[in-house]
C-alpha cells in the first residue's frame, strides 16, 4: 500500500567503495539517520543494504509515531530504579522530539500530523490497568496523557467495542515510505553512498578497522554500525541472540464511502488496543481508508491467512465495515528485546570487545521515532559530539536458552490468547 506512493529504490547502481570511514549495515530509519549526520559532518559513509533500499520494516509499518510517554512508569521504576526510569522516560520523549524536529528541519515529505494516540481498553480489567498506569505518571506526563471514557470516548472512536481508553497527545502519524524516501534522499545529498543489493556476507576485524565482504565487493571501514533490527542474523551472533524477530501484519481497505471514515474515527487518532496480541489501526493519511494491523500470529503465516484474521478483528470493532473489500495485505519484521527496551552500544564479545563496532536496535514496535533517534545518537558518539550518554546505551540482556531462533513463540501466542480471554471474562 505504502509503496504505491514511494517504492523501494534498487540502489544497485551505486558502487560499493573500497574504503569508508563508517560502514552502516541496514538502510532503515536508523541507518539513514546515522548516515545523514555523519556524511554532513564530512565523514565518508556507506550504507549497505541486502535488498532494495527501503524494502524492510521502515516502509511496511503502520506509520504511528509514539515514544513521548511510557505508561508503565511503575514497572520502569521497579526494574531500574526511579533515577534510571526518569532517564528512560526522557529518552523516549527525546526520540519523539527528534523526529518532529528532523521532519521540520530537513523538510522531509512524510505526510506527518500530530494527531494523538488512543490506547483503548478491551475490557474493564484492562481499563483499570490503563487508568492506574496513566495516574502513576503524575506530573511527569502533565496534560499530555488523559483518561477518556463515556461520552468522551464516543467522540474519539465510532465503536462501542471499548470500555475506555487513555489518550497520549504527543503522538502522531505519517506515511512511512514517503518518510523513508525523503530521509534517504537527504542522506544521499549529504554525500553518503547508499548501496542496495549489497548484503554483507562477512564482517571481520582488520589491521585498521574492519573488513566487510559484500555481495558486490570488498570494503574496508574504520568503524561499523549494525542497524539491522528485526533482520539481525548470523553476521552478528551476539546481537542475534538478544533480538527476537516477530512478524507484524497489516491490511488496507478500499476507499470508503463519503462520511464513513469520519464516523469511524472522528479525530483521526492512531489507535492501539489493550490485548497482549494487540491490534493497531488508523485512517490512511488521506482519510479515505482504514489501515489495520496486528500480531495475527506470532509465527510466520501467509498474508492471505493473516488478512482474514485482521478483517474479522476490524469488523468486530466497526461492524459497518462488513463487506468492505481489502485491497492490500502485507507483513514486516519488528524486533523485541528481553527487557522491552531499545539498545545501542559499541562492543561485541565475538569481536573481542573491539571498539568501533556500533549497534542500535530493538525498538519493540516503536521504531518510527526510536530508530532514527538511535541512529542519530550513534552518529553523535562517533563524531564525539554527544553532550551526555544516551539512556539506551548499556547492558543488552539476552537469555541463556536463546540463540536467535524464537522457538517459543507459538507457546507464547497461546498463553497470550488465554490471558486475554481470562481478562475479558474477569471484567
């Protein structure tokens, strides 16, 4: 759906240089944001992508921009202490502000609108939890988070499926493929070499920096940034065992009859429901279609199968969409982490903790804002321009029984279904 307006760019015509100051592996938001900052500072930068530029999750997602507030404030404090929790909260806010600032500063064409995100509760138990989480933020959230119920909820969503919700004002929506296209054009104008169909086949320490063998030739780089997120593979085994790749699925409806979209979503919010096997949905940027996504399965399934499941969920929310045709169905990878936090750093044990090998990944489904912010932070670190450490830099936990193959996802999916069902009956 997104690619009709902004298709991925092959990038095979750009030769892989023999030398670079920094080689960036991955051409998503993270890699491009880093390349833009580095190239603008005069650093010889090359971006290496296994497929077409923009063929991955950066152009397949729902285009929801969040990160301003994390509702799980008490949980953050319990796990990390209040001081670090405050730093993490500030980091999530910074990711949102960075995106808005970059869109304006670079004049990126992204069809962005700050429209707010509504977290909707599927049952009374979920609503009580959302309300408690919103209240626990207290002054930290200010007026950016508020509870919505009753008549106020009906003004937000034309559905009686939900019992209440929490509105996060500092959130928005954009066209992810147009944003990616504008970002890669900005990076190219700054002088970065963007090389598509240049999969990195090996990455080894060299006398000076690192040696990378790609599908289109050899390159020597002083420093490397691994920005592969949900596509992290055997090239970097220490990162692979810390990332859980998960498929997320989406559908798009045909254009709706005049007036229907406005009844479904009177204020054009971004919606996310409270189920563990969550659904997220919105109107398209032109306001003519419904875009509906979710974790249809925690395992990989065909888009025709996932479309049926997502369609049923959509119609349960908005029965008047029964019979509306679907025009598109697609999927993409997100990257979960064991502590539910994004991470960046510059040491990997399998490289002997050699400096100069950077990574940034693990956005847990919030990558539209967070990925670019992490890429920007890594670039500042390489340039020596960080004014303070990034709160997402530090220990990156894995699990002793996990090596990169998420064998446990079917069991987790069944457990989530059971918990959601129990919550619905508990009331």
